[in-house]
C-alpha cells in the first residue's frame, strides 16, 4: 500500500443508480466478493435471524461509512485502520445494546455474532475501499446498497435453510404436522451446502446474463 | 466428562464445537489460505499462537473492566488489544526469530481481522472461564483451527487434479467441501456438550 504515493483521489460527486446497485448484484458482498461469510453462515439458520443480522450489519455499514467519509480528510493515513476499527466498534456496541433492549430472544439467538460485526470484513473493506475516498452522499448510498445486498443474500440463505430444516418461514409452519424436517439444513453443514448451491445458481444465472451481454457486443467466445 | 474440566474444554473447542466447522469463525483464512498444505499449516499455527496471546490479554482486560464497571467498553478494548497484540507478536518475532517471521510472512498482520480471535475472546468472557480454562480453551480452538485448515487444504490439493464443471469451480466447490467436513465433524458431537 505504501508504494502507492498518496494523492488526493479524484472524487466523483454524482450519486447514480450504479453507486447504489453495485452491492445488490454485480459486487454482492456475499455471493461475489465472498466477504462476511462468518456471520452469513452462522446466523442464517432461520429467516428472522438472518434478517436481523443483515439489518444490523447494514446499519453499522451506513453509519460508520458516513462518519469515516466525513472525517476522511482528518484521519492520518498511518493510523487509519485503527481509527476505522474504533469507529466501527462504537457503532457495533450501540447495535448490540439496542438489540438487547428491543428483543432479548433475538439477542440470545444471535449471540456473540452481533459483536463480531466488528471484524466483519465487509465493513472494514468498504471503509478502506469506498468511504475513505468518496463524499458523504455517495458513501451512504453505496453502503445502503451493499447492506441491502448482504441482507438479501442472508435472507435467501436463511429462508432456504429454515424451510428445509424446520418446515417453516419466519416461524410460520408451512407444511403441517406430516413434514419431516431436514434437520441437517439448520445445522452447520447445511449452511455450507446451501451457500455453495446458491453460488452455483448465481454463477449459472450470471453466465446466462453474461453470454447475452457478450452476444450483444459481438463477443461470443466460450467462458 | 465434567463440562468445566480442562480436557473437556480442550476437546470441545477443538472437535465438538470446532471454531471453523461448527461455529463458522475464521472462514476468510479457511477459504483463502487453504489452497496448499504448506501455507495452510503455518497459517494455522500462527493463528493458534495469536489466539493464545489474545486470550491471555482478554482475560486481563476483562478483569480490569469488571473491576471498574466499564464492561460496555469491552468490544472496543478487546479489538484494540488484539490489534496491538498482533503487532507486538510481529515485532517480537521479527527481532528474535527472523526465520519464523519470514515463514509466516503476510499472514501475521491479517490475523487481526480473523473473527476466530475476537470470537474466542468474547466466548471465554461469556463462559466466565478462569485463567487456566482460558488458556486451554485458546489451545483447543487453535488446534481445531489448524486441523480444519490442514484437512481442507489436503482435500483441495486432491481436487485440483480432478475434472469439475466450470460453474462449480472455485468458491462453490470449497464451500461444498467445507460442508462435507463439517458434516463429518458433527460425528464428534457424541463426545458430549453442545455449547
């Protein structure tokens, strides 16, 4: 990093749809960048846990991004990572106590993983790669997109695991008493396996979309 | 086995509740550095070492925080201490054992953002472990992490030679392997303890 001379990055002011949407699909944190896998797998054993985790992470992503973006000219480069971590840890502590106050059940279900948002690589990664070199507006919009992308990926993962593993969705029974739950899906191996299959599906869809784009541009070589 | 005996704590952290395969902590290095056996094992050992150091530091910090009733600073204090511990370990190794330092290379600084380390510190606090129990817990967690990452790299080395479809290649395949490993580690659950 130190090899790159520090120069004032050229800032683009415009807040475009692209700034928001890149986190949703093209650079989805979980499915493309493979960041934040630990909480994604650990708390996705039910849809409600996944949603709560996604929203908590989104909140920290937006607030820490906003503060870092506002302070980006005052944070010395040498201690920037330490500064980011302290800012992030502050907001995570806030979320931790808020969830504890709002719903103790949820707090117990998520356990230490709320506090572990501090070391979620998405947040530090976005702080370093985006918030530290973009103005407030763009950072907030981008963080919202990234957070939503993370939340959606987590929600899909959690919903699949809950439907297969408990036969319910958001705690509502779906199949009646004769359904034999596929218990392994809500256990740790299920997390790995469902996410793996989601990645395969994602790659298949992208390959189809990608080939369309390539065909439109006239490049039709096999991937 | 008694749930708070040292043997149980070690086996629990290493096998029944393996940090990577059952608790999903430290997946980034598990996925990122498990390509080859000769990088995976040093990574596991370095992580175990930092786990031990930060477990000790976290124990001391927590004692201070509880003493002055400022537990709400726990998270910030832990992460700051872990970051400094990694830095300190790095500097000490560089000064006294340059060979080892060179062998570990870039993996050392990256360990700060490994959630297994912070997870370990938080779990030992939640479980109210004493000093000796914390040390054993850290050793068990480190052994479990090293075991998991070494097994994974062995499997991936074999898979490099086999013909798999293009869409599955890469992360999806690694995750599937992780799932199978995790499934087999569930067999250890019979040894006792679920938390």
